[in-house]
């Protein structure tokens, strides 16, 4: 059975608009690829897009970058083993992804960014807001859980015991074979190691999601960045867990989108407006300075 981390990749590969900058930054001897759309302005925080597990910048954000970059610069990062960033020795961890992400911001001389993360990228957003609060001007976490206990129990069990048949209700939430073919095609086109490294990265993601990761209520209650929780009403985390997150993080907004799954949320037409509203409110209040 396909573990959960494969279910984070089910979006069609779309062409991104030409980036103003596409470079790599070397972190502990390993190159991490990033792109910038628009001109960075030292006086205005850009948007930082963090993709989901087994995805990349193009898969996750092709629809949103042209819209979001109309008003402010947008940075996209391909995390370790994803997109145009090759894998490295060792596991994929929140700590490693956090260090890689901060290294990109440092290379671009960006003090703080409006962080927008989907799924694993949203979890990384929580991690940045907890452990590097000065780098987060605002946070919009899309379909992102606090920890394994915040997900649907059947999804966690599927990762820990991938050889066991999942609950049919869980199976209905997962992507289709066509979705997985699109993901493999994108991997072959973009990743420096081609699709040959895909299985290794998938195994590392499975180990991460099945591990004891996450943040306590106390850690989330210490988040100072203006935060928005966005999820679908039929998502990998139930709406009540989204409500718990919003009640725990001071001043957090909550948006539960109707008739929306983990697989469809990034294509919802109201998503750009939700993201822009949170960013503008943070800047208007002065909290994003």
C-alpha cells in the first residue's frame, strides 16, 4: 500500500512562469535549489513557499505563483531530494529542512518572510515559527498537522504498517494512479538524480512521518507570527484538529474549505485571497515588521 508521504504529491505538473532568479545555496556541502519571482525589496517581506512531501515548487505552486507575485516577490525552495535539489546522505528531518530554508533566506539577505506551507511544508512552517520566530513575518499553514496525533489515525497507521490494507475511508482520500504517474514524470524531468533516487527519498519521508515528530501545545502557544490555519473539510487532519491549532496559537485565523480534500485544496479559487488577506493584515497591524 502507498504510504501517506506518497499522498502528498498528487498535483499535476504545470509550467511555472520564468523566475527572475534561480540558484542554489550550498548548505554543509549540499546544494539546495531555490527560485525568486519578482524583485526582492529590503523594505518589504517576500512570500516564502514551502511545498509538500514528494512534491516540488512547480508541482505545488504553479497556479499560485503568478497571482501572489503580482504584489510582492515570491521565493520557492525545493527541499532535500525534491525537485531540483538532490538528496544527501542522512535522513530528511524538520531540523535539516529548517537549516536549509534559513540558509536560502540568508543567501538572499531576507530577514523575514511571509511563510506559506502546504502539508509537510506547513509543518516546516510551524517549525520555523517555533524555532526561528524572527524569520517568520506571518504563517499560513495549509493542511498541516501539529503531529501524528493531529492526523486521521488511519493515515498514521498506514505509514507505520504499510503492508497492511488501509481503511477504505482512508484509501478514498489518497491520490489516483494517474496522480502518481504525474509525480514520477515531474521527478524525472527535474531532479538531478532522476527518478532513480525517488524510492530512497520516499522511504526517508515515510520514516519522518512515522517518527515522533511535532510540537507541543506549549510550543505552538509561543508562536508570535500572525498565523492562519487552512484545511479542507475532508482533509488528512479533521476540522476539530484545525480548530485546536487555531485556539492554541495566539490570534490564529482558521479557514475550513467546504467540499475540499488534501488533494484539491491548492486548486481552490479562494486560496489566493485567503493568503493575501493574512499577509496584508499582518503588515497593517505592524506585526510583520
